[in-house]
């Protein structure tokens, strides 16, 4: 007798299909639904049950994993399963805002369901391995009741009962990547414009990334405590370097927007009498 928790997966895009496939292969009775029914065929061939409607799929399992394109798609499906979710735990791993997560939690509570919000850091082919990190927040009892199932999908972390916290984590992690990588591409443009070897430069940058680990931790501690040490040297010294960075970029026609923003923030912080502090102290004047 199969004692594993039956699971429903709503949404069979690349990520949803990877989640359902992993669960089926690991012995979970898995019910699937997708607006475009043909997407379910490969999973049916593996042994998944295909439900004709989202409500039917929800009624089949105590655990419902929602993996749709975006928050608008979640809202659309929500309206079709109101009468079916009572008594279930809804785990929504669709990317969305913290506000959307909290709204979903209120909807679930109104209809007698527990709600857990989630974010997935990783690619569909890696689902089911430790290379994927999943952040969760929301109903603690619901999360604990199905921890074993969620662990099948990757490395899981629970951030608290505020349903929005998983989204905060996910969006912030993704934003760090985009901010870093866009800045990296601008720097590659600078190196290329000067006729230097971009690939060799990239290799050297990659070799230096480990040095940023303690810096990230020290920045976080400084922002949390408000105690800003001269982490990369004092702003008085760093500000002098900024003019050279900006002039160099201008000389080869590379965008200076980010460097000018850093210089503006440094000048403001120095003018406020904090030139002896480090780069982390610019946190205090962000948005001004």
C-alpha cells in the first residue's frame, strides 16, 4: 500500500512539469491539471492522473502545488477552485510579490485552506536535486505536515509565518543576480572597447569572487546595526577614485549611469559628515 501523501500539481509549464515528473517518479500519487490539456500527456504516460478541471484536481489531494506563469494566472485559477480547497494545504511556487502572497493567504483562510508561499531558485532540469533551493513561508502547520514532500523537490528553507517572506527572499536573490550581471556586462563593454581580452578578464573576475563573500556578510551586518566601518576604505578616499572611473568610461563611450549614481551617493554621505565610513554606509542615503 502506498502511504505517501497524494499530491496535486496545477500548471504544467516547464517547472510545473518537472515538479510533477519528480513526484510521480518517486512514488507519489500525482494528479495534474493544465489549462492546455495536451501538456499533461507526457505525465499521464508516466502514471499521473489527469483531472479535467482545476477543481477536480484540487479535490483529489490534501496537498496542492500551484506552479503557473504569474500572479494573474493564479488569480484566474483561484476563482475556479474556491469550493474545492477547504481542508487542503495550498503551496504556491508561482513567482509573485509579497503582497500577492499575503492576498493568497487571506483567500485560502477564507475558504478553509492553509497557505504556503514558495520561490524556486533553480532550473527545471535540476528539480529533485540539492542544486535547487526552495524558499517557503506561511502556515507553519501546513508546511510541517508536508515537509517530506517538499524536500523531494530540492533544498528547502522556511522563513516564517508571514506568507510574504518567501517572495521577499526570492525576489531579492534574483535581483542580486541581475544587478551584478548587468554591471558585469557594462564592464565587459569597457574592457572590449579598450581592446583587451574579455574572456581572460572574465576568468580573472571569476577567480576573485570568493573575496566578496566576507564583504557581503559585513555589509549585511553593517546595515542591520547601523555601524558603518571603512569596509573598502573611507568614502573620502573612494570618492576620489570615482572621477577616474567615470572619465575612463566616458572616454570610450561606455554608460556612466551607475558610476555617477555611486559618486552622487558618496558625495552626499561625505557632505553629511560621514566621509570616514565605508561604502556600506551609502545604504543610509539610498532613495534620497
